[in-house]
C-alpha cells in the first residue's frame, strides 16, 4: 500500500543527493521467472493506476527479488526490498525496441532515499520496516548459517508486536561448503542485462513521494569479490500478510549472496516516450 506521511512540507524534505551514486552493501538476489499476465500487486497502488506504469509491455525473461543492506550511500545506511518482474519492451529513447528490466515495486527503511530514488531515477520507493536475524557479514568474517529477513508495512513501524505478520519473509542459507567467487553484472550482461528503463511516476500526498515527468534509463553495475550461492525458502502463506503490499510471487530455491558489494548508479538518460 502507499506510504503516507502527515503534515509534510517542502521545508521538511531531505537534501537532494544527485547522481551518480557509488554505494557499498550486502545483497541477496532471489531469481524468479514470471509469465503473462503478471499477478496483482506488481506496482504499489499509487503507481499502479498511473498510465506510464503499465504491464502491457511485459516480455518476460529473468526477473528478481533483491534484498539490499546499504552501509554507505549519499543518504546514509538503509535497507531495501525490490521486485524486478522481468523485461519490458522499450518504446523510446536510446533503448527503443529492446527489452529492458524495470523495478516495479520497492521498499526502503528511511525517507531520504525514498525522495532521492524517485527524483533521480524514477525508482518508485515506499517505506517499510525491516528485521534481520543477523548483522551483515564482516569483511574478515563468514556469513551466518542462516538469515531470516522480515519486512513489515509502514503503518506497523510504531506498533509492531510479535503477533503482527510481515508482508514478506524469507530464510536464506548460504552454501558455506562451496567457495566464494568474484562477480560483476558486467560479466553476465548477455543473460542479465542491468540496464533499467523506468517510467515516470506520480506524486503522492507526501512530499517525499515526489513525482517525475520523463522516462529514465541507466545501467546499475554491481560487483563483489565474495559472491556465494544460497538456498532460498519463502514463508508459507499463513505466516505472511501481504494485504496489497506485495504480490504473490515465488523465487527460485537457489539465489546469490553478495558480501561487501558495490553498486554504482549513474546519471540517467532522460527521454519522452
């Protein structure tokens, strides 16, 4: 559901942190493959009724759920959950006629990055509360035997109790018996092209939920010296309460754990489609 903040004014908006961004993080990638028609809830209700945020151009292909724990960005540290359904046909700009990825739904843990992600790259960020069963892996340490990630709706931030259900929960088990290996999205561009073409997005009632007017194209480059495979187990339906916050999508049972990773996001190309 759409994040709302009361009594928001321009004076309360965070400082604009323009692109490019160079960030550090630990990330967990959960691949998936969706087919037409896309399930309900691919977009937040705010974006879902906006003409540019349509599913009609969906072409399929490899998609992904990503969980990212940022430790260094122009907006400080924060957590992120995002959904890339797959590829969409591009109608204009330098990528016209190609199939490119799109971030359709995304939650973050602090408002500064909501404002800047929406303004800089048309990334339709909304706020949520995150819980992790273990801290990020230290540079000299090993990942935990198991990591459970739970994400709660923003309206539960102040009233969270053990009886409340997250709208997303997953348990990740790194394959510790296999060695870690280096990885960069530049090496797998033929299979997983990391060029995103994001449609313009509407503004919400809250000033942090700023809107945009042009399409934005950019290549997000992720890299790490320590990637490893992991087992992925999503929570059973009885243990989550999606309630319109998250679509009914199921990732593959094997994913990728990226320790001490970097993510570089450039100044986007802007176009009118």
